[in-house]
């Protein structure tokens, strides 16, 4: 039984690593979206200063793009929360198996 528990603990550790990596990837993707949104906003301000006509058409495009990025970011934040919850559950499972393995020693 001890061997089974140790094997399960190892698998739970691997699963936890996968969940944490997924959380990291989702967080990095959200940061990339935020960075693009800041860049677009700065670009719109510069375009408006350089040429009012160009600035207006560019601002419309930027607003549309920012709306799309906001939706993507909202979806990404939902996935981050789901990944965080999943990692928390995986940690709980690993912790429980670690305690069981220590108890069997």
C-alpha cells in the first residue's frame, strides 16, 4: 500500500506542476494583452496629435481593437481563475497524499 501511495503522490505532484504551468501561461497571456492595450492607447494619442483626420479614423480602429482585447482579457481572466482553482485542488490532493505517505512510514 505504501508503494501505491508514494506513486499516487508522485503523480499528484506532476499534475500540480501541470496546473501551475497552465496558470503561469494564462497569466503571461493576460499580461501580453494588457501590454498591447496600453500600446494601442498610446498609439491613438500620438496619432491624434500628429494629424486630426488620421487620428479620428485611427481612433475608431483602436476603439474596436480595444473592445476586442477587453473581451479576450475578460475570457483570459476567467481561465486564470479556473486554472487557479484547479491548481488549488491539485495542491490539496498532493498534500493529502503526502500526509498519507508520511503516516505510512
